[in-house]
């Protein structure tokens, strides 16, 4: 039982990170049907921005009373900065190709991914870099098992962000404009929606969520490296496809499910670790073959 | 009978250089040209803390000698020695393809008559056929995978050693012993000295990592212990994350592991695995020489304590023959020698001694690579820093010593834990 709970909490916690990245893929795809392969590296950069801010303000030594507002501020500032980065990437690399054949922005996205990874390598080097965990450590005993406090806080933060995103998309004017743009870009433009602004906002939100995922990854694993985003990005992309790319709830669900699949297939079998990847990407292929719209499907009409 | 003269020649050269600050040669010696010795190690990124001190050890042997003259019949024919150090790490991790390119670079430079390296067995596999085609003498200070040189009777090497030598002649030697000794030594240490009975093994599936894990598991079983995961926990070091390791450590804990063995290097995430054990599995961690560089401490912090590793060689600080070397190294580089610096120094010195004899073979002229390789193969009872080295017909050393170290995070150094000598 203890083993089961350990595996469950590991799966949900890493699933939370995958879900936060997957949201960025799914939001961007929903609006402009671009698979933003640079998103995994945007996630890594978010983790590094968070690390730099923590070091800059010496947050490891802050008292617990100060730490709670400090952490909220840390997340807010990191997410804002990373959001701006996402907007800049869209402006520089994708907007000029908006009306080009679909393959062109896709290749630009792959190129942007290599570019970002290369810059991270040059700036931070190839080594593993230690990350402090500012979330409460220790664990809650359930009698038959125990759950890490860090895991609980991570899940809580993730759920808050997801609910916030959902409310934003469903309740606000900008959210409505995003949905309208996703449904029919031309009609939305005719209705007076500034398409460029909406797309930029979408990149901002996606990159901001990835930054939250990056900090959470750092807190949980206490170690990051420049090439972190490559595999995490691909897995999160699988999660987005699994949940139904373009579907926000689907991406969240997909992230958690993929996280659990990886944790259980790793812990409960004697297979080597790379079998987890085989399973994950087999799921990607099976979903694409048998249910291209994913678990929940995309809630936009045929074009 | 040639040996003392060679040493004397090198010693005299060293003294002359020391006295004149590298100035002109004395007596009737003439400098006839330059001979280069290639040094190939991973010297950047996560591998640098292993590879750089090793590369420096080899370079020290070259700069200390300064020049090489004929051993006995042509002591007046001398050549200036120069080290040519290259880095085989790409993105901070040793890369077989880069190693192959580096050896090609050595081969294409006709003044390179030998090389020290590589550090990693997987890199050696890529480099050996290239070096072999040019019959370039290669002496590795740190490759421990047995299949590079041998064909053990159980056939687990599947004829690799022969495939790595397309010309059929041997050009590859090593001054460290193999994982046939190192893996079992680590297993004996875990089961007898640490009194552990249930091991959970992880390996990076590379030439060295998988090989040492297999040799470890075999001996640990025959010592009466249990290997919990018969697949030896293979993973892809390029993509495995700390979360994946945590999942495997959860499994290890549920199966009651009381020690973890890692086959691999720091660059293939050995330190990260140690870190992943924090809060999950509080048991000793044992690995081979792949984690001997201090990057391991940084990657594993704050969970680096209680970690052991073996090194295929003696503990230099305990050897009287190594005292001068250790002082010289510290004086030149301002830091203590690494776990394989002394081996690299001896590897370089053995090549220089062989070149010296080859100059005689060439009648006082620039020797060919064939002559140098033939002389390296003849190395018998070479008294170096790490002890007395002779090469057998496979190119393996007669010096079969394993040292066990324990990482000490408080001093950021590794302490002596145990030593095993196999006769």
C-alpha cells in the first residue's frame, strides 16, 4: 500500500508538470493550429528564470511568514517574464509566417527549439544545476502510507492555475475572443477582434503556465539542466494529443494520466526506464490512429 | 637492459629543462624535429571533473620530459615533445563520434606517434578501429571494459576485441585493469565490507556501464547476495529524468534493497540517481570509477554522503613512487591530482619510453608508428608512478589493483576506503 501511494503521488506530481506544459501546446494549437515545438524549451527557460529570481533575492533564507507572499510573487513575476518571452518568440518566429504553408512555421518551431536549447547551453553550461525547494518539505502520514507535503502543494498550485485558466477562457471578454478566434479566425476579425493581440495573449498564457511548470519541476526534483525541455516537451505534447489537442480540460487530464502511466510502468515492472517512453509514444500513435481527436476531442467545429 | 638508460635519459632531459628553463640542449644532442602525443579525454561539461585531471596527468608526463632521445644507440638524436590535447565531449557528455573525429585528427598528423586515451569505454570502441588502421599506439589510463581487449571463455564479449582491430594487429593498451576485476571487487566490498545482501542495480546501457553492472551482479550473487532487478535497471542517460529515478527507487524500496549499485558515469546521471534516492531509499550507493570526478558531489548534493566508488588502480597517496608526481601535479595545476591522473601520467611516460627505443630502431631518425607501437607492446616491468607495468599480448596490464573510495561531502574529497590486489 505504501508503495502504491508513493507511486501514485509521484505520478500525479510529475503529471502536474506535464499538464502545465501540455496546456501551452493545446492553447496555441487551438488558436493557430501550430505545434509549437519550442514550448518544451520555453518551459526550461521558465525554470531557469525562477532559479535566477530565487538566487537574486536570496529566497532560500526567507522566513516562512514572508515566504508565502514571496512564492506567490515569484510565480507571478516568473510567469510574466516567461509569458513575454513566449510573445516575443511568436512575434519574431511565427507571425511573419502566419500565412505561409503550414510546414514552414512547424520547421521554424523546431529551429526555435534548437536555438533556445543552444542559448541555455551557452549561458548555463551542460551540468545539472541544483534547485532549492521552497515548498514545505516533510510528509503527512495517512497511517498506511505517507504523502510528501511538496507533492500536495504542487497539486494544489496546479489545480488553482488550471481552474483559473478555465475561468479566464470561459468568463472573460478576452477568453471569449480567444474561443471565437479558435473557431473562425476570419469571422472573429470581422467582429472586430484584434487577432494579433489574441494570438499574442495565447502565447503569453501558454508560456506563463510553462514557467509555473518549470518552477514546480525545479522544486520537486531540486535539479535542472539545459536539455530538460526536450523530453518533457515531447511527453507533454503527447499528453495534449491524448487529451485532445486544442482542448484545455483534455490537456490537463492527459498530463496527469501520462504522468501516472510513466510512474506505474516504471515502478511496477522490471523493464528498463526507456520502456516508459515506448509506452508513452505508443499511446501517441494509437490515439492518432484510432481516436485522432483524443480523449475529450476538440471542441471546435470542422473547418 | 635498456630501461635504466631510458629513465636516465628522461631524467637528464627533465633536469636540463629544469635547470635551463626549457633552454637549449647540452652536449652533442641535436633536435631533429617534433613528436606529438595525442591526448583524448572528455574535458568539458559533466565529464570534465573526471576527464580534465586525467588529461592533465598525461600532459604533465609530456611537459616534464620536454624532449625524447634515442634510448641507447642514438642518445644524440632527440625530438621535442609536444602534447596535443583534444576534448571528446559534446554538450558536456563524452561522445564516441567526437572521439572518432579526434583520433582521425591524430592519425592525419604524421608527427603524432602515440596517444593517451580515451577515458570512456564507449568512446574507445569508436576510436580503436581508426587508430588500428593507422597502427597508432593508444594507451588508455581509464578504459575498464574487458571486451575491448579480451575474449573471456563464457563468450559474453562476442568477439568485440577482434572486430575493433580490423588489421589483426594490436595497437591498444591500457594501464588500468578491467571490469572483470573492478566489478567483482565492488561486489565483494558491498557484500563483505558493507554486509549488504539485496542490491538494486541501475546502468546506463553503455559499453562500460552495462559491462561493470553485469560483472558486479555476477559476483554479488556468488557472494550469496540477491540482485533484485535481473534486468540491471537499464536506462537511456539522454532522456532519463530524476522523476524516473525516483520511480525506480520507490520500486527498490518496496523490494527491500539495502544497497544500490550504479554502472555508469557522472555524465550519464550517476549523481542524479544518488540525489533521487533522497527521502526514498537511505542506503549506501556503490559505483565504479565513472563517478570519481567531483561533479558527482555537485549533482548528488545534498545526498552525496555514504557513496562509494572503485578505481582501477592504486591509491597514489599511499605509494612512495607517487610522491614526486603528486607534488609536481599540484605545483603545476594548483589542485590535487584526480583518480586517474597518475595512470594517465604513466601512460604518457610509457609512450615516451617506447618512442625513445623506437628512435634507436629507426637509426636515430623519426620513428614510424609501427616502430612505436611495437615498442609499446614490448613494455615489461616499467616502474612508474602507479607501480610496475607490463603489457600482455592483449594489451592489458599486469597491475591488477582496485581501490575503493568513499565520497566525503564535508571536505569535497574522496577518502580511501579499501584496496584489493589480484595477483
